[in-house]
C-alpha cells in the first residue's frame, strides 16, 4: 500500500518521540563513552608549570622562547557514524507487533539521535542485492530526520541480500575511519574476510535482527512458506514434532555459525529480536564496550 506524505510524517514523528525518549532514558553517557574519537590532537602550547610531565615539553618552542613550554593535547571527539541498512524483502517479515525492518528503523533512529546529541556526523547506505541509495555523513537534526524518512519510504527488494558487496562498497567510498552499524537479519551468509577487512578500516558493529518464528515453528498443521527474496515456496507439516525440531536445530546452527564468524572477524554483535524490547540488549552491548575501553 502506498504511503501518503501525511502517513510518513506521522511515522517520523512517532519514531522521533520514541527514539528521543530512549536516548534520554537508556543512553545517557553510554554512547559517548563507548565510541571514542580518532585519538588525541594538538591543542596549544603553554609555559611549563611545576608538576607538568617533562615528556610534554616542546623543545623547539622552548629554545626560541628561552623558557620551557609544553604541548597540550585534547581528544579528537568528532565521529562519523554510518548505518548500513538491509532493505531486502525478508525484513518485512514479523510475527509480532512489528517487522524486522520496523525494528531496524527504530533502532537506527535511536542511535542516530545519540550521534546527533554528541555532534557526530551521520550517514546511511541502503542495500539489498546491491546498493540502493547512499547518503553522505552530515551533522544536524534535519539530516537525521531525512535519513529516517528515507528508511520509512524505502521499497523492500525481492532479491537475495549481498552483504559482502555492501561492505566492499563502503570501503571504497569511506576512506576516513568511521563507526559502522550494519543492520540485517543476516539470513544470507557474509564472508569472514569481508567483515575483517571492514572492521580493520572502521569500527564495525553487526546489529543482528531476528523474529521468534525464525527459530520456533508453531504446531498449526501444513503451511506454505515463501522465501521473500528468492520466491521459492515450500510446504511444511508443522504438526510433525520432527519437522519443528529440525527447523529449530537449523536455526540454532545458523545463529552459532554467524556468532563464530563475527567473533573471528573481531566484530561486535548487538542482537535484537522483534519479540522483545531492545533496552536490555542495548545496555548489555554498551556495558561490554565500556568495560573493554577501560
């Protein structure tokens, strides 16, 4: 169904309210302490004072001035934060009150507003079988609202997701180090090599989005399942306990293999599901980041 401009604006407003509330309630200080700037940059020189580190003396200025001066440095705080959002058709699936794509939009909005509050640049890349759209990183609230609108109006693409292609495209266009949130259901495999290369160049976070029905089939008899990306249709007898058990086993194996691939590539994982509030997942994720940075 085609969305009207009024529908889109209402959705943007609702997401903005939810995201801002979450930023205030959940993320006060955690985002800033979890994602660092690019290091220390030169700030100024000033005269040496008792107690200053001798290692910070600027010998060139000291020689010219005839008295000791030291260099002062400040943290280079500004970040570039990029969102790679999977808009393939499998994201439209949702067995509870929202789809996986709805959850990706809401979580992206929350993190975008956190970046905005910290004066960071925010950009976005929408992808499926290929890159659908790319929005350069910019500052400001109007930029964040525009990106949310673009996510809400993006057409779901009925084609197999190519995660590696999206990561390779990012590496080509983004030369400066960035924090990268890769949001996808990861139902198609991505190589450890592509993840590792991107994570070496950037700070890559894999946001894995799931739905409860992707792990647990209800016993409702024979049902027809269609792959949203390939169009393949299969009939499944969910009344058969063995069928439900095999389905759960394969889903658990797929999840374990993904977790192992991310660990081997050194990529942080933020796992969320449509069936549960994401507040606890976010807290655990930021706690892990803070502990590691300390």
